[in-house]
């Protein structure tokens, strides 16, 4: 995933453009390609019950994810 500061683009999930870096997690082009990593993480946790099914709803490309399987007590 690319991490860059895109001044003219907003996160496609929260629609905000703040100081946080935006990433391009899939093949979507234009303004739909940019998201905050935290927004994407929350969206994935909310939308997908199985981590193996995680993909972009627009371009259908599976996200390249680094999964943390640590358990917290």
C-alpha cells in the first residue's frame, strides 16, 4: 500500500482531508482510491466477518493486509 500525503483528496470513508496520510489499498483510481489507514481498518472490522473475504467493494481487488492475531486480556 502506498502512503502519501494527497492534499487534494479526501478519505473515501470519512470524507475528510486532514494531516493524516492517505493510502491507496487497491486499484481504484481518482478520489475513490484514497483512505486513511485507521478508517479502512475500522471499516474492514465492521463489514467483513471473515478476514479471508476482505476486498474492495468497487474494484474487487483483495486488500494486502498485515493481520495481527495477538489476543489481549
